[in-house]
């Protein structure tokens, strides 16, 4: 069971933790080429795609403005993360389509905060 700040989410896709080195381009003086340089600490990122059946605006949207949130994965491990990007797609619950029940599919990029 996945949770974001104790809000249960139904994850469809999970990339797992990806280690990405922070890279920058260094232009060499008096030359016509540049090199790619690894600089800084590596970052741990994770992309999840999940469905929210109700409470998207009241439960999920306020988390995007916070500097850090608690993310619990399916193994029950708690991580302190920052939400780097969030993109919702509005769907409908077709069984309750005429009642206007809103269903959202959300893709979210998380970055782990090292303590």
C-alpha cells in the first residue's frame, strides 16, 4: 500500500529509485569543444503514476506546495521526499459517470531528501 502523507494512493506504475548524477557542461577556454562534467552529489529520483478516486484537490494538491512530504512505498518503508513535478489527468468513474464522480490519474516525480 502506497501513501503520501498518510493519504492512500493506488499506484499503477513505479520506476523505483533511480540514481542520477548531477552533470554540467564545462566549456574549455581557447577551444571549440566542451566536456560533460559530473558535479555535486547524486540525486535519488522516483517516478510514480497513480489513481486518486476522490479527494484529489483536498488531499493531494496541498502536498505539492510543501517542501517535504512522507512517501510510504509498497514495502512499508517511509521516505522523506520533495515533489519535483506533478501532472494530473482527469478521468471519470464510468460506473458513476452520471453522478459526476471525478477520478484522476497523476504522474509525479519525487526526489529523496537525504537526512
